[in-house]
């Protein structure tokens, strides 16, 4: 059974992922800027804890975006960061 704190973290994660999934190119660039600014210097375990053990779900989205757009995307640097 999950605690209220864990449920809130899961809700934030799902909201974040839904925002990414529904965003266009410009909005994703802003999401990446905000993500980089907020999480710079954090370790993988810290990100996993913050993302309620779901950071890998966001990593999959970043990897997919990179694979699809790496030749033409101006956000390449942000995706790699």
C-alpha cells in the first residue's frame, strides 16, 4: 500500500509525463530547460526518488525523442544534458 506522500509523487510524475507526451517541439524545449535547471547536479538515485521510481519512464521519452529528431532537432544539446 502506498502512502499519501508516495501517491502525490506518483501523481506529479504522471502529470509531468502527460505534459511531455502532449507537448509540441517548443513546449518540450521549455520542459527540458525547466528540468535541467531544477535537477542539475542530482544523481540518478535522487532523480528516481523524486520521480517516484519513474525517472526511467522520462528517460525512455528523451531517448525516443533523440532517436526521432537527432538529425534536425535544435534541442539536441538539451536532450543530451
